[in-house]
C-alpha cells in the first residue's frame, strides 16, 4: 500500500425493518474510523453505507406497521440518517436499494448472468428464514429453529430462477488461495475454505410470491431475491455499469462527505480495485461465495478484501428485543459521549472474535483510559502550561538530569514513531492495536509528568531549564495526541485542537512529529475532556 493508493470502504446495507443497534453501529464505527484515518493520511477515501429495503422481511414489517413498504422504509431510513448524523459518521455516499440507479444496475447484472448462460428455471424447495432472508438446511437448525433468530423457518416451494453458483466453487477457492488477504481475519478465511470443500449449490435468485423487489428484466413475474439485489450496491454506488460518474444526483440531499480527490471519468475503474467490505460474521458467506460468484459470472473481479468481525452479546446473553437488552448506540452516546461509545467499540468490540458488552467494563475502561489517562494528561499539561508559561509553548530544552533527559528523548522517539505504528495497525484493520499504540504514549507521558514533576521544578528557580524541557515535551505530546486520537475519537480531537488554539483536522503526517507545535504558540483555556463516571451514576 502506498500512502496515495485509494481505499473504498463499505458497510453492509442494514435492513430497514427496525431501528439500528450496537451491532450495526459497530461495523459503521469501524468503517468511519478507517475512513477518517486514511483521509487524515492523505489517501483518497470513498466510504459507502446505506439501507437494504426490499424483500419479505421488510414487507412483513411494513404490513405489521399498517403501511406500504416504501413509506415504511422512508420512515426507518430517516432514523438511520438521524443516528449516523448524531454519531458524526462521515460516509461519502448513502445508497438505498430502492434508488432507481441501483435497481437498474441489478437488472443489468442479471441480464449479463443470463446472457452468460448462468441462470435457469427450476423448482425451489427450501426452509427459509425470513429474518435472515436465507434458506437453511435441517442441519443448520437448532431444534427446528433458526439459530440466530430462534424463529421456525417457512417451507417454501415455488418455480423460480436459479443461479449456477455450483460452477464457481473452484474459482472462488482459487481466488482465496491466490489472495489470502481477501478474507480476514485468517480464522474466517479458513471457515469459508472449509465450507467451500462441500461445494457450492445452485441458488434460487427470484421469487414470485410477493412483488416487493427488483423485477427480473426478462421475466417480470419474478422479483429478485433480496440478497441478489442488495449485494450489487457495492458496484451500483460506483455508477456501474455506466461508469461515467458517481450517481450523486440520485442521492442529492442525503448528508455526505464528498471525497476530495477527483476520480476522473471512471469511478468504478478507480475505486473497485481498492474495495474493502466490512461485515459481521453472519453475512460473510453471502459476501464471499455468493457475491464473488455473481461478480465472476459477470466478468468482474472480486473485492480486494472482506473483513468479517464477530458479534456482540450483552452481559453474556444474545442481544435481543425479547430479552429487552438491546444496546441503543444513541443512548450510550447521549449519556457518556459519542467518543466513549466509539472507544469501547474499538477497544472491546468483536473485531477478532465475539465480544460481550459489560457495563462494568465500559465504566472501568472509560475511567482508566479516557478520564484518568488521556483526559488527565491533557488537562494537567495545559493547566501547568498556563500556570508556568502563560500558556505559551516554550522552546525545546534538554534536562540537566540525565535520567529525565532519557525519558524526554524516549517520548520524542515515541511521537516520531507513532505515524508508522498507527499506519501499520490500521492497514491490518487492527484498530484496537492502533489505540494501544496511542495509549502507550498516553501512559508514558503521564508517567513522565509524575517523574519530572513540573510542579516541583516550578518552585525551584535553579531548575528553570528543566521546567522548560518538561513543558516543551508535554506540549509536543498533547499536540501529537490531538492528531492521533482524532480519527478514533473525533470529538476529543476537536476539543484538544480548540484548547491548543489550532484548526482541527490537520493532516496526520504534519501533526505526528516532535517539534511540530512551534515555540511561542499561544494555547487556549484548558477544559476537562472526560468527566469521571462515578459508580452511582454508572
Ligand atoms: O444482514 N454484533 O442486514 P442487517 C455485531 N441487509 N454486529 C452485528 C450484530 C451483533 N450482535 N447484529 C448485527 C443484513 N450486526 C443485510 C446486509 S449487505 C449487501 C446486506 C451488524 O440489518 C453486522 O455488521 O441484519 C452484521 O453483518 C449486520 O449488522 C447485519 O445487518
């Protein structure tokens, strides 16, 4: 990867059957953090999210709400926008599967598969879980129920169109073997390779028992299966098959952060080779075996990478409406701040395996890392700077004491190494690891305050130079942290920038450098960043 190589980051399109919860926010926070980090490094970024609006599940939810599916989808998607705005998610494009340009692209893709001889009619008989929008075999079920939704699947029998998925078993496997990083983490890749050993079975891609979907272009009695429709969003959002321009007209009015670089006349050709799909483990199969076969069948190469994270449970239980334990991201953000939500998701979330949301752990992490760690460091550094230096950054100085000087130089080296360390971790999609790199600096710097004790140095006129050395060092650390935390904790980044009297959003390579905050720079009023959560209010 070069710094200027583009990256196209996508989340799943979430179903509009219900409000979004912590799980959906998790994938989106991962994507937003990646997007913010790479933008700050100067990489061209396109960040896509959206909504999955067709199919039986949505039809059923709309009927239960006494309305038609489109009005229902409009209402729920309005809540998606509210949530992503409230969490300050910086997507560039929000796609809805009911967008006309998307429906057109889906039809084009299936027309191609048809002309390539990859679809045929047949009899579909299956056990179908409407909540998963996927069929299951007897062996997938637990006591006759879907293991995820605990619902009894429908017995479906109809005449419909099939896609020759079976023709792609070898090609999908070979692609994975040739490009091991195409599915991460490794354990997920092995899961898919294991499942591929059983061979892919042709899959039904259309339905005739309802009409809420994209009609098959050559047989309008059928609408496409919701997955056959939704997966295409990753390329329809790039203007495929036309490839002339991103269909921004169609999405005008939806909040978006336009990517800043010109992408020429061919956004599909520009972005697709750099695509990274972030998904939960529940839909990895759809995003690899099924999606890649569709792409290969249409002559398009698979995405560069699919990252599948695990699932959250809550205090040891499955998160479910029935159990009444659903974590609403907005509630957490309103109560503790959106950075607190992001921090916990990035630190304790299910990036590698599954994870358990525990309130006690949330409070402990928040108090230790945010309030006592980062918050305390920034606050006491800027308070001391105000007291001892009138809030002005002093010129660099060395300590007379060699032990302190060693600590100061080590801090400087850590700041200068940080950009490389963060880029390496973020490239591996190890966001927890990236935060750990930042917190090594936070902990070292807090220890440095305790050891160098500027409050004692300030009382001793003979140690003026040592005080200057300490305060200069702390200014550089706070400045570096302001930049380093911004992609992960955007509000903290903005607030530290305000206290330093700097414009927020400066490029990382400029900020993550010892000495980047010049001597004589006047800082502003220190404000605590994170109030401690007291047990009684937890
Ligand atoms: O599957 N823990 O949409 P969906 C972590 N529309 N992540 C979770 C989670 C949990 N407990 N629950 C959900 C769909 N997620 C399809 C996708 S894409 C073309 C179509 C997250 O609304 C995770 O990202 O059911 C999971 O993959 C996604 O929500 C499923 O969202």
